């Protein structure tokens, strides 16, 4: 059986999630590369072998999206999986045109293939672009729920600037956890308001591993609150 060569087009978030849920351990496909956009300094790295599993013993290289046409030809790519958000329709279709003109299929995976089932009720705070107010809205919802005596665990879209393996699952419950996980200023601004309110927040690369940890958090969990551009959990 010939495996189909795949490039996942992403921005260090949904791309890794799509790989973990659909392509990891899938004998029909061979993910030859990720391409990266939006977040700086992601390209020229690798998705670690420890997260990728068999047969990716050397990990999966991450390239700049600007190299996409050359990569399609170099790796004889069959399918390119578009896996990030916060961009206009015209940009999505422009990438589609680049992929198709280079000879590959342009693919968008749906929820049936990629959503995770939670054992807890889920509230999702999503938005069409950065800056719409997901963080403020999420904190207000958590305040309301906590006043009702509910234990809320938040899960946030990652900001994977550091070691991807070390960022597989990150839990923030104390201010000292910000230093423990080598957070950037941007990450501290996001996580600290949750910590001082008394709720736990998770982030990281492997959403399924994070979800299971959150559902069984040592402080308790009645409700999962997800903050991200795309809904990836259901119950």
C-alpha cells in the first residue's frame, strides 16, 4: 500500500491538533512536513518524534509557508491540509490556488475527524480573529460560574514559542508555574488573571492529553472552558 504524502499548513496550533487526531498512527498517510505562518520562529524546527510517534522517528520538519510550492514538488505531495484560522477567505483561497497549481489537493478537515469528546460539559469561547475579546469574555464567564460554586478548568490555544515536547501539557495553578514553564510576557499576561481568580488553566500542544488532565484536575473540574479560534471539543 502506497501512503499518501501530506503537508500540513498551519501556525503551531490546529496543525498539530489535526496531526494528532487524524494523521498520527494513520497508515494511509505520510506527513512529510508542516509549514508555519503567523507565529515567529516556528519554522526551521521539528515536531518532536516523541509527539509524532511511529514511523516519524526523526520528527517532522517545520518549514516556512513561503516554501510551499517547492516542498510540494520536492516531497511529491498528494494532499495539503489547511489548518489555521484568523485569516480572510481571500487568503485561504490564495493558498488553495498555490497548492493546486503545484499539483496537490487542497483539503480542510472537518469536526467529525478532529473533535475530541469530553466527559465534562464544555463552554467554548471562539472568535473570527485575534483581538475580538475571547480572553475577557472567558474570564467573565468563569467568574459567573465560580460564584455558583462550580469548579472551572480553562484550556487555551497554545503559544508554542519554546520546546514543543516540554509544552505537551502545561498546567497553571500558581504564579510560580509561570516561571516553571518559562512563559513569555505574552503568555504571562494571558495566564496570570486566571491564576489570581483561583481557577486552573491548561495549555500545550497535545489537546487530548490536556483534556484528560483537565477533566481529572486535582482541584476538581465541573466545566471545561475552551478559548481558541476553532472549536475542538464536544460532549
